[in-house]
C-alpha cells in the first residue's frame, strides 16, 4: 500500500478554491476555458497541472498563483538561505529614489564588474549568492546614478536596469509575484533612463511574462508584436543585439500562442526565431537574452509541452544536443520542461531522469519550480513500487 504525498498538490488546491467560489468543474472549465475532463483529472491528481492551466484557473477564480502552487516554498531549513535575502532586496527596491547619503559609490568600471559578476550568478542559477549580493549593489548603483550627469548617468542606469533584472529572476524563481512586478517597474524605469532603445525593447519582452502569469495571452502577444514592429522586421539589416531582441520576442510569442492554444501560430513564431538564429550564427547573450540556435531548440520542446503534446516534445528533444556553453539556468529549465514532456508521453522513467538532470545542473532553480513539484507528485502517486531515488528526490522537495 503506497503512502500518499503529504504536500498538497495543485489539483487539490484548485478543487478547494473552486468549491469556495461555489463553482462546478464544468463552470470552472468554461471560465478558464478548458475541458471539464482536464479539470477533473488535475483535481483528482491523475494529470499534472500545466502553467497555462494554473494561470487560467487563478484568473478565473480571482486568486493569486501562489495560492494554487503553494509558493514560495520557504518552510524547509534548506530553503532558508535564499528566502532570507528577500526582505533586504525588497527594502532596496522601495528606496530606489532615496539614495543613502552615506554611500560613496566606487568608480563605474568597478560597478560594471560587479554587475557582470551578479549576472553570471543568475546565468548559473546560484540564487542564494545572487540574493545576498544584490541589496548592497542596488543601493550603491542608485546612489551613483542619482549624482551622475551626462553619459555616465545613462551608463549607470543601464547597469541599474540589469541589476534590477536580477531581482526579477529571483522573485520569479521563488514565487514572490508582488516583488517581481515591483522589480519589473524598476527595470523599465532604469532602462528608459539609459536612453538605449534596445534595452527598453528588452524590458517589454520581460514585461510580457506578467501577461503569461495572468493568462492575458492576447495582451501579451500584442505587446510582443509591438516590440518587433518598433525594431523592424528586416533581419538582414539587423546587428547582433537587435537580432537577439527580435528572435527572443518571437520565442516568447510562440509560448503565448501555444498557451491559447494556436498550434500553427506557435510553430510559425519558432520558424521566424530559427531564421534569426541562423543569421546570428551562434548562441549569444546580448541584454541577457541568451538567444541563439540552442535557445530556439529549447523553446521547441517548451512549445510542445505547453500544448500537452508529450510525443512531439520527446521527438524534438531527440534531435537536440545542447552544448556545454548553454548556461545552467537555460539547461535546467529545458530538463524541467522535458520531464513534463516525458510524463505526458507516458515514460515515467525518462521523466524522472530529466528531473534529476535538472537538479544536477541547477539545484536551486529545480527545487523552487512549481512544475517540478507537480511532476514529482504525480510520479509519486503513479509509482506503486517507488524507488529509493524517487522517494529521496520527493523528500528533497519537501514531498514526503
């Protein structure tokens, strides 16, 4: 007789929130919209909830996403280090226009090196170290930008925008959705002060994630259409940074289309991004976008997974060989998506293997991702003779 998971899954949370609103499964399905059978399977724990379903249910029931995912997962001693950084980060964001007069900022070249170091921590998904370093750097950059004039003012605001982006990465990973929205406002403000049109376009790409979380897919798609229209459509005349922003906008548009779902539109955006990556001819990291052939391949799997097409995801993954140069934050996300793809495909062993790969590559990202918790919980429920490895992985997540 197998033990039931003691961590309440997303399905049970959806059922409780639905019942508290006095809705039937059919009424909720009509509001999302999705099929009644999907709601029933998810609530019963027979099928994992997708990110699209979670966002759609949250909007339909007018509850926060965290109420359905259980984030932030801050109740385990091992999780404490990362979550302990949040109050100081929050204070630094709130004091954005009130620089500390006692701070004596270092020269701009030293600040550049620190921002680059923190960006590298984000690419490596080392969120604990990133969270510890961000508050002090944000305060120093704010003080430096406040007193600067001329070209240095724009340069410092570009650095400040990049540093604020580190906050959005942590907030997204840990599930602090209010902090993420606040940080996004700071990112856009600093980007506009940098007087760099491409950096501003990049912030609009970043802003689109808020529409994903709120299941506002038409609005998000419209925003990304505007980004591409503003920077132009002739990729033959684009420099490498512009190609990166253009291609990244198509990749994000593909995810929006997949969530609607609009299969033809999603794959059309992937094709457009692939062509931009061909012209770019290599993986790049302009404005932290990690655009290139590898990221296009990663998004091919993600698009299939978003549409619950596990077989398509597995087939596309069989043709993908990510180079070691792809940063851990992207490779970790790829294996998290692939685990869901294998689960939809009916291959539980490969699903778990993908989860363990994600853990080896990016442990902090993996431990805090709601789809990892959901996939693992389903695997635990489905495995009658649970292996010690699966039990250990579930325990590491806080599922016992």
